[in-house]
C-alpha cells in the first residue's frame, strides 16, 4: 500500500478516543494506553498526540510525545501503525511530525524506548538517526527488555 499523501498528520481530538483505543488494542498485546489515559493525553499541555486518519473511518497511525517542564528532551512514548498500513511511510511521517513538534517546544533531543524484538521499529529509528543506548532489562509488562534510543534534534552552530 503506497503512502497516502492525502492523509495529513494532525493533533488528536476527544472525538478520536474510540479510534485511538481500537488502534492501541490492535497494535499492542500489553502495556496499552487506557481510555482514561488517552483522554488525559489528548487534553494535556505536556503531551502531544498526533494521528493520521479520521475517527469515523479509523486512525491509521498515532504517536504520543511527552514533555517535562524545564527539560530539553522530549520522550516518544508510543508510535503505533495499523497492521494494514505498515510499510507505507506513516510511521516515518508521524516521527517527523513528532520531532517537529518537539523542536517548536524548544527541545534539543528526543528519547524513546523500543522492545528489543521490534525489528521494524528499530530499523525506522536507526534509519532516522537515533542512536542506541543502554539495554533496559524487563522494561515491558511481559518482561521483555527495551533498547533506549536518543536523537539530537538541533544542530550545533560553530559560530
């Protein structure tokens, strides 16, 4: 399935809650974001929820980015792409939008954790310039380890 240029990245709204929950249930076996958490995230000043798709027809992809006050590092908390849309560039489009949002908020870097067995996500992050850090034992609900990744979002001026 080719990337659909007519599917823009947008901020999630409360009307997206059912579609976000459905995407979450279909994408992850554990460590899922609950309805109450989605509601909080979509209304939070310290969280950005980005989506591709419409509530009425289904959300094709979603990303959650957390921001801490007085921190220059954003945290990509979740990135999910519907199984039918994987490999179409939607994950990359969301990652680009998440990084842009972090830059607008004054962040200099973005960090994330990814399951050590999630080969496609690891490939995406490494292709996009994320550097692998330490392995975190038992990070996920099912006991699976995670890799920590980090990317610098700003360039250093030599002037």
